[in-house]
C-alpha cells in the first residue's frame, strides 16, 4: 500500500483528508517530520485559512519539501494547499508562495457574487492527466474559498466558472505536482476517485 504523508503545518482539514485516503486504500500519515516526508510515496498539502499564515508556518518545512521534490515524486495541494504552491498571492499584502507552479492568487470581487465561493460547482477539464482519469467532464465538486488561482493554459488542468473563470486544478510542467481548489475529500464519490487517482500516481 502507498504511504501518503499529509503535511501538518498547523492549517488544514487533516482528518477528513486522512479518512478519504484510507477509504481508497492508502496508508496516510499526518506528519511534519523530515524523515516521514522523504520516505513518502506521495505528499499532500492541505490547507484552510490565510495565505500569509500558511507561508509563515510552512517555512520550516521548505527545505524538506524541496528535497522531496528533487526525487520527482507526486505532491497534491488542496484548497489553500494549491494556492501556496503558486508564485504569489494578493491576499492581505503581496506574499510569495512556494513558486512550484507559476501563477497568482487573486480575491473574488466585482462580479456581484457571494464570497466566499461555497458549495458545489462543475469543472471542465482542459487537458488529460492521471489525476482526472475516469472523471466525467463537468463533474461537480465542493469548493470553499475567497481567493482563486490565475495561471496559464500550460499549467491548468481544469477550469471552474464563478462569475470569473479560474483554475480549479493545476499542475507543474512535469505533471507530478498537482493542486485542486476544490476539496476532493468533501466531494463524494467523484472526489474519492480523484484521491484514488492521486494514490495511483504515487
């Protein structure tokens, strides 16, 4: 069974992610230990909260994550976890992210929509990727966020429309690092299938 480390950096929906991974047959561990991170088959960066807080908390883990990334193994960022793997965020003051995938995090505004974007919304996949294997286009998934990711087509796996089109899922050029703005662990059978697909990537 695949050993998946859910990185504990003080922000995140850790236990529901763990339950989702257990359901699809992985062996999830919640940890911030370097030894666990390096030994993992896959990493998950969850996250709920403010971008700047996340970056302060994760700074002590930056080198561990960097060493893991050098091995080319898979990593998945969920919600805020997707946002912090981008280049920067406009939340509060302009804050640098981990810069694994190029792009900026922007607040919803000016569309006359309720913020945060909360609830079920459909996505449209824009390119083939193992993360979306056997996932129907226009699948509905669960979102809770006030900020969204803006990146280019090369790094976008799926789009969502909430008054403005935004990247619902992203990837690096190599395809081993992926992020989802939606919460797969809260998105029913479709979300569990996406978690299963990630485990199969590992």
